[in-house]
């Protein structure tokens, strides 16, 4: 009986907490590396050069130059890097809340599949959008988190959520997905800011696709 009560009190899943801890530790390492009095210069074959302020961020974020140089690990590692405490905070809130719900509804293996596939495809989409010669990095867990949002919405489209923008707004899950899609599309085609909107869009779209595939496979198994 006591064990059942303790299990009910667990608000967040162990997997989401583990990922969040790795993200926090990685961001602290970024801060330490950022203040270190070490600068690195990357020499291009055409005799151009690139001065790198934070070697850790350069090596583990995803960008066109890195992919073209064979940084095969960056489609995964970029998801653990962040640009600020607020960037980290908002992504971790989304991961812990939506991620925990996804793990309960889909299971651990499918949660990891949705999170990492959505994040990886989002990062690669960013590279294609920005170009293989671009040194502009993409960092953050947003694409993976939004993949979880996409999967959550296809399973719970009519669920009412409270979104803080910054004041609380009640919103159906499907409307939240539409709102995210439209705002990121505007970022790409109108504002063109430094937000990785292309990674966000790809993440939420493929998350929804994976969610639909999983739901259909579950229905097939029940039949």
C-alpha cells in the first residue's frame, strides 16, 4: 500500500528527469567554457577562417559547417545545449510536463523514439534550411519537446490545457498545435529571427506523424 502511494506521488518520469539533469549539467559546462580564456580558430580550405568563442558549443551544436566536416554526433548532442537559463527553463518545463504524459500514454521506448527522432530531424532540417556552409548553430531541446507535443495532441486533441502567455489562457490541445505551427511559420517566412523555427516545425510535424503511426499500430494489435 505504501509503495502504491509513493508511485502516485511521482509527478515526473525518471526518463524526463534524467534528460533534464543532463541538459542542466551541459549548460553549466557551456558557461564554464564560455568564460575560459581560450579561443579556437577553424581554418577553411579556401583560406577563410572562423574564430570560435566557445569550443564546446561549436563541437556539440548542429550547424552546416559541422555536418559538412563530419560532426555526425551533433544531431543528437545539440538537443542538450541551451543559449540561456530562460531557454533551458522553458524547454525543461515542456519536457517534464508533456514528456511525462507521453511516457505514461505511449511507454518509455516510444517516448524516447518520439523525442529523439523529432529532435534529430528538426536539427537536420535546420541545417538544410540554413545551408551546409553556415556556421550559425542550432541548440536546444525545443524540436524534441515539440515532437512530444505533436504526439500528445494526436492522442488528446480535445483535452483542455492552460497556457501561460504570460497570463493563463485555456486552450484545446489541437488549437495549441495550430498556434505553435502558425507562430513558427511566421518566424520563418515573415520575421526571420534567430529562433530555430524550422526545427520547431519539423519537430512538431514528425511528432504528430509518429504519434499517429503508434496509435494505428496499437489499434491493429487490439483487433
